[in-house]
């Protein structure tokens, strides 16, 4: 008995086997149920699960199919009848699997096994009339297929029976494809293997829930399908690991649960969902939709190698935690100074889309397939690309999803320098044209006086660009904090707010230069630790005090654009012979 909201529902629930399901009962699927919609992914999942049980050779190991909800009906002609409320997709698939298997037995001439197995699909009433155990108003062809397959008199091939039985080519297309899928799989097995797959299927367990009234049956259906919160992808993956981890001793399963808690849940915290999304991109070439992370992982993981998968998962979770929370000093150090700069920057900019490819680069480096110097150069490429593409070019991030997703898995799979170069080349091809880039670059600026260039967004954008320019001119990866200096007075026009008039400068020197002429500022610039300031001072002096912010803006923009476009031609990453 089940009590809910002061209502008492009468039903019973028991764990059964498919062998029990296919024994002396008749199941009816009313027309108001949806048509058969399972496809190749569902069939492959079932086949793989049965195959896995067959291969691990563990006595008593069973596959679990889920739940089936039935409504108890009156007996008709001595046959117990049930209406299927939930689980019709599973039941139909089981019937079609068994039909295919019986056909294989029949066509192979193994009549004893054929006669014995067909009793699972045929039930005789009090008039000794044979009935298919499944009656579907929507798919009447199932009844025809089963009766013809199980007939001793019908000598036609399975494919011929399907062609005759399936009249509604549109509605019953999946029925036909399902039969052919399992028939093809079973036909390739040895006779003993066919019988073994039959026995494994019949031994597969499910939870049978039987209600006695319409109200109760549909209330149960609602509870099972419409209430509660769906499991997250990482919870489904966890269940998958626990299900297939070997060996299946309790001590082993308990240890894996503890390791999952320690190395994944605790380590990643609220980032665990994002990790699995990025892991699936990083690991698998053929990715499902973004919303189908679990399906991607399950499809790409061999059930017999779940142990190896779990070890890889723990390793990549550690990498991901470094990307998410980089620390470059102290007892908790998990990355180098160079890594910290890039990881911290990308996190600050919420540029998480690069993480799949970074995971692959990190793994390649840890396995000594990518040297430390080339690894850092690849990270710097991502950093510079982001600034040129997103910060300067203001391009939409979804334009680069395709190469990131593609090359993340290719780098992980092949681990060669040539693939790393292909990734960078593909990214460079997505940079905006030089003319468009220059227009965006020359519009960058910051001002306390010109309204168009005011605000934190303009400040941050100008700061990042100046930081990148300083890195180029100084050759240093770590740049000290600075303030934005206007060479010509900010208050004297819009042109003076733009990037060509801006340099990085220490806060103290910036204050010293207030209200001074350019000539007076040059001495201050020469004292600066920033190469940008020192080199500008020398250039102005060489030009006899002449300074054109617009020309400088053009020069800087072309320098940045050409630098990243020419990245691969400068031996930053060595191309393999």
C-alpha cells in the first residue's frame, strides 16, 4: 500500500525477470499510448548491456531494465490480461528481440530450441487458439510478426515476413528497423552464444508495479515520470561507473564511492556539472547535444573498461580544478606562474569555452608529449587569440565553438604537435579580417572626460590591450599592475581618449605627470619599468617631440594582428617533420 496526499492507492511492486513477464499473460497497449519511438541508440544500449553481462562471466550477474507499470484486468478465455500504463517501449523491444532470436533459431534448423523459445511469445486460450502475448492497437503488425515467426508452417525468411506484416510503412518503420538490428546482431553469433543471449535477456530484471484501478495506475505513472528532479549528468555518470566497475565486490564498490566523493564531488564542488560538459568535449570526437553529456560519455565508453575511464576521470578532474582555481605559490601550489596568468585571466573573463582544449594540452604536457615551453606557448596563443578575437574584435564566442570542440578531442586522441598546430591555424582562420580588426582596435579607449569612453567596461578593455602590448614589447609574461596614462591630455578631445594615446604607467609616475607637457613627461616615462613607456619616450625624442596618437594606434593594431597571424611561422610551436 502506498499513501500519498491522504489518498490510499492499492498496488503491489515486485522485482521480476523478463522470463516471468513472458509467461502466460497477455499485455495490451491501448492506442492512447504513444507509438514505438525507440531507435538505434536504445537498441545499441540494450545489446551492449546484454553483451557486457555475457562477457564478464559472473554467475548471477543481471541487467536491470527499469520499471513497468500495469493495470490488472479480468481474465479472458482463461488468460490473465494487463493493460500497459508505462514501459511499452521496453516491452515492445523485448518482443521484437525475441522474435528476431526465434527467427535465427528457426532459420538455423535448431527446432527443439525454436519450439521451446517460441512459447515465450505465444499463449493459448481455452479454445486452444494461439495468441501473441502483446496486443498493440497502434502497431498491429507486432501480432502478425510474432504469429508468423512462431509458425512451423511459415517457411519464409524473417525479412520476407517483415515485408508482408508491416503494411504501415510510416508508423511501423521503427518496428522493422528494430527487428533487423537484432536479427543482424544475433545472426553473427555462434549457436551457443545465441542461446546465451536469450537466457541473459530472460534473466534480466525489472520492477513490476501492478495497480487495480485506472486512477491508481495513472497516479503511479505521474509519480514515476512527472515528479521529482531529474538526475544531473554527473549523477548519471556516477551511477554508470558504480554499475560497471570491476571487480564488483562490495569493498571495491565502496572504495570507488569514496574516491568519487573525494576526487570529484569535493574537489570540484559547484563546478562539477561544467567539468563533465567540458570533459565530454575534450574526450569524445562524436559529441551529442550540449544537453546530452551523459549520453555522449556512455556512448564513448567501453563498459569493459570502466575502470580505466574512472581513473581518467579522476585525473582530468584534478586538471580541471587547477584551471578553475589556479594557485602558483605556497603549500597549495598547483600550477606555474605562466599557467596562473592565463587560467586566472580566462576565469576572470568567464572564457570557459577554451577549457576542453586546455584539458587536452595539459594532459599532453603531463605525458611529455608536449614540452613545457611549447605547452606555455600554446596557452599564450589562447590568451592572445582571446584578446584579439573577443576583447578587440568583439566577435561572438559561438563562432569558435566548432574548432575548439573538434581539436580538443583530436589533441587528446593523437597527442602530436602537428594537431596542436592545426588547432591554432583553424583558430587564426576565424579572426576577423584585418580591416575590420583595425576599425575595432582604433575605437578602443578610456576617458574620464569623454562620455563615450567612460565606464569600467572601456577601462577593462583598454587595460587588457595595454597589458598585451607591454608583454610584446618587454618580452615578459608577468606584468605588474599599472594605471592608464594619457600621453596628451585626456580633456583635450576625443582622439586623446583612444588607444594610440594610452600607455601603462606606475601610479606614482602617473601622478607626477599630471598637468605636465609631453616634453616634461618624457623623463618620467624613461624612469618607468614598463617597456611601452620607455620606448615611446625614445621614439618621441627621435621625432623631435612629434607625437601622433592616430598613427601610433594604427601601428599598435597592425603589430598585434600580424603577430598572432604569424604565430605559426615564428617557431613558437615546432612542427613535426
